[in-house]
C-alpha cells in the first residue's frame, strides 16, 4: 500500500499537481475520477489523530453527496451506483475512525455531532434527488438513504453516551424533517412518497426509544430528555392528526402507525423518568386535547388506563419546552 501511495505522490508531483487539480471537479464515470479518489487516499495518510481523520473522511462523504446530486441533475443514472458505493465507504471510514478515537480516550463529542448533522442533511438532499431522479435510479438512491440513516444512528448512539439531550434533540429534528416532507408531498398528492416518509418517521421514532434506553443506562439528563420528547410528541401528534383528515384512505393506516410509534416513544421515556433516581420528578404531559384526538384516531377508548398522565385542560407543554 505504501508503494502505491508513493507512486501516486510521484505522479502528482511530476505533473505539477495539474491533473489532481483538474480531477477535483470530476464525477464517477469520468476519466479523471480515479485520480480524485487517489488524491483523497493520500490526504487520509497525512499526519493527524483519529479525530482529524474522521473529519477528513466525513468531508469526502460530503463530496460524494455533491456528486450524487450532480449525476442526477445530468441524468447519468448509470454512474450513480459508484457514487453511492464511495459515499458509503467514506461515511463508514468516518465512523470507524470516530470509534477508534473514542476507544483511545480522545474527545469525540464534536465529530460525532458533525457526523449526525451531516447525515441528517444528506437525507434531506436525497429527498430532493429522489424527487428529480429517473425511475431506474430510485433503487440506488434508496440504498444511499439507508446508508446515510445507518450512519446517522451510529453517530447519535455514540453522542448519546456523553450528551443524551443533544442526541435526542437531533433525532427529534430529523423526525420533524420527515413530517415536513409528508406534508409537502401530501399537498402534491404523491401518496407513495407520503407513505415512504411516514415509514421513515416511524423508524426514527423507534430509534428514539433506543436513545431513551441509553439515557436510562447512563442516567444523564433524563428529565430534560423527557421534556424534549414530550414537547415533540405533542407537536407530532397534532400534525399527524391533521394529516389523517387530509390523506386518502390508502394512507390513513400509515399515519396511524406513525402516530402510535411516536406516542410509544413518549411512554417509554416517561417510564424511564419514573424509574430513575431523580426523586419525585414532575412528569411532563401531552395536552389533553391532543391526546384525546390521538385516542379517537387509534381507537383507544381505554388508553388512560395505561397510567400515562395527560395535560389536563391547560394544553400547555412542559416548562422547558416553552423556552
């Protein structure tokens, strides 16, 4: 490997770096694209600790996302698979370096947050790419989305072990992004996309329960996490209830599933809060009107028996959430 890199460095030096410079705008399928990748390999072996190398790898993943966008714009569906493959490689490299840095006792808080933020942004980019892509490219884009979501979740799990509040906030923000997509696509009548985005929302809500388990294990800021989840769940349920009235019959079941999964996440974090050693915590509640509408849609006439409190008639979310 060292000899290969030496050859690359010598080749780049021999051309005065002109070829490497010209290759930076190349795309998968272009003649100079291998030079672009080889240059990145050289950059990865430059001095720096694992945190620095995780950040470099993340920057390469960002490049691959830009390439995916450009290929779709140019209608080059045949080259998308290579871009997605290299995106996954760069993102997994960032995650591996991040984990290695953590095992070596380095501070990885910033880089894990950056990976989580970047992958959440990538999901939004892929939404736009999906909407523009030809039908034959959609399976490849769906795979890119799966890769990005796995990376996002891995980064948030790592982040949650030191900062449960920030991890919860970032996951809830991604969930809001899914709901916004649902609302927009419902307005266009794109029911297949609506159901797909609702499934993503449901998966993110389920992942939020994993973050709640980490909060329970670490005992970090459980009250704050519970307040965040309560506020977010209240808003999610309101939006989903409105959608339920607007979407055709074929999509109503998907809305119900998303609504139930969102509420289960609230139930779980409240259970964690009650079982914590906080003392006698004030339990944040979902507004009565919102909860009643959810129960009507889901057909839960006996839901209050679950022992999860409601918000009475005030309709006010938790104190922290109002700030």
